[in-house]
């Protein structure tokens, strides 16, 4: 009896494979479903039907109906990974369905799992991971660009606040940040927040200062919303030059070494160190919208 059922399931799978090859994806779904009804414990049947569901969804002319097909594909992909968690193909089916549903972070995890399980790897899986990361970066960079520095800092505080003290210390170490004055978890959080998104200089607020210098301040430092990116970089470079102009060659050497810009034994002159440190600060400022550093603390 068991052998007869197995034969029925295998024949249904073969018909499903043939229909899939002929691009008759709805027929393939029917045949793989028939195989599952006979044997609901075979990961291959769910994996194959997941692939067929994806193709039906991609061919669906009504865009509003596509997520329904992809959701069915994901359900089958998840079932396949549960039935056979050490099989690379079930994870790739799951990853494809997650990709089409826009669940890009999950997609990356699934394809990475598939890569780890498939001997020799697979260039297609690697390409899908790249595509998912690019899609994730595109949407999160746009989201982050809409935030004010204060809003972004608040999100960073929330994200870093979820890390343990040990994880915060490791993040500071990776970023080569000085933590000698850190005594509490909140101190580490604030150092990381300021490194990722430095506070903007505030306008003078006292009436006397505003009366005397307010109009001049507006001319020299226009509101951030009115500045071009080039103007912001110029003003930042000017502030950094003023900040480091009083540093000795020894102090600049120490700063450059802390950021991993030079070897401790290197001995460039003060002007070279001055330019190196300022450029590092500018590069860090320009990478402030890099989504990777925000994903790591679960912000976007």
C-alpha cells in the first residue's frame, strides 16, 4: 500500500515537472498539489510547488493578485525548510518567495542559508543576495534622508539602546572610538550616536547675541534646509580646519592612528596628518546615510 502511494505521488511529481518545463505553471501547481495530497511529508513536492506558485504570480496580469500567489509560494517554501532543513533548494525557494514579497531581509537570510548548504556555492544565490541588499539600501536610504538629524539621532539611540554593554563596547572598538570617559551604558550609546550622526551646531538663542549677530549668522551659515550638499561640506570642512588647527603634529598623529589611518611607526609631516584627519571626518560625514550601519541595530 505504501509503495503504491509513493508511486502515485512520484508520477504526479513527474507530470508536474513536465508541465513546469512546458511553462504550464498552473498545471504544474495542480500536479504538485496531487503529489502532496498523497504524501504531505516530502519536502520536494512543496519545494516544486513553491517554484510553480512564484511563476504563476509573475505571470499574473493583475498586480493586486500577485502577492497572494507569492504568499502561497512562501508557505510552501517554509514547509519545505521544515521538512528538510539541510536541503539548499528548499531555502532557495523560500528566499525567492520572500524576494517577490519584498521581505528583503528575510530573503537575504534564506539565500545565505542556501549558499552555506550547497556544495560549491551558486552564483545565482549570490546575485539574489546582492539584489536584495541593493533594494534594501535604496528604500532605507530614501527613508533616512527624510529625517532631520535630531530624528535620526533618536532612532539611533533607540537602536543602540537594545544592544548589551558588551556589544556596545565592541561597536566602539570597531569604530576606533575613545571610550575612556564612558561609565554607563548610556555613555557608550551617545558616543556611537554622535559618531554616526554628529549634532548640528545651534544658532545663537540669547536675545542679545541674536540682536548683534543674528543677521550675520544667517548670511554666513544659512539654514541646513537651504544649503546644498556642497555648501554643507564646505562649512563642515571649515569647522574641522578650525578645530584641528591648534593640534600639534603629535596630537594629529595620535588621532590618525586611533582611526586606523596610519601605522603607529609612520611619520608623515603635520600638514599631511592635518589633511588626512580632516578628510577622514569628511568621509565619515558623507557616509552618514549608509544603510548598513543602521540595519545592524535594527533601525530600518
